[in-house]
């Protein structure tokens, strides 16, 4: 895992600071991450897929029945698309290595349908952003008036 070195990232015609915190649960909240090899395989799959999508995995950890992934991703990826890609890629990767897990998860699906996602800011809070937006017109007036 690596951290972004700068306050923002550059991609094509955009500069961005986008971080997401995801949490995924296995189907039926099965405690699959107690098995160290499955834990390692899921993390490895996410770390291997990240460069293909220009994602940076800032942090990742499992508990016995869920995984947290903290990533930076370009604006061309919606949170729903990121979740879908992570679930699909890890599902494929883990099932190839551990086909017996299908029985434990009762027939195929590795992940529950839902997931948790939140955006995470880099050095700014929700209140700072609200204040920044609220005072945009006042700041613009001051610039035009030369104040």
C-alpha cells in the first residue's frame, strides 16, 4: 500500500483529491477472513487490480466478517463502479484459488449485495467546504471591487 505524495492527483485534463472508504461483507456475513490464506488472497487481488484502474490503495484491513478498503480513485470511476469491480475481481481471484469456498458460502456469491462507502476529504472537513461555498460570491465581489 502506498500513500499519495501530493495534495491532489493529476489525470488527463483534471486535478482531483478523491478518497473513498469502502466496507464489504461476505455473503451471510460468513467469517471467511479468519482463514489467513483467503484474507491474503482478497488483499492481493485488490492490490493487483488497483494499478490497472489508476487507484491507490491507501489502507486495507479485514475483520473476521468484513474488509475495509481506503482508496484514491480518478473521477471517471463512480463509487458503485469501484465496488462492482472490487467484488468481481476478488470473487474471481479467490474462487480460482479456493474453489471449496463455494460450498461454505452456499452456492457461489462471495459478497453480500450491499456495501458501505463514504467520501473522505484530504485535510478539509465538511464544515470547511460548506463555509467555502457559502462565501464564494462575497469573495468574488471583493475581487471585482478591488477590496
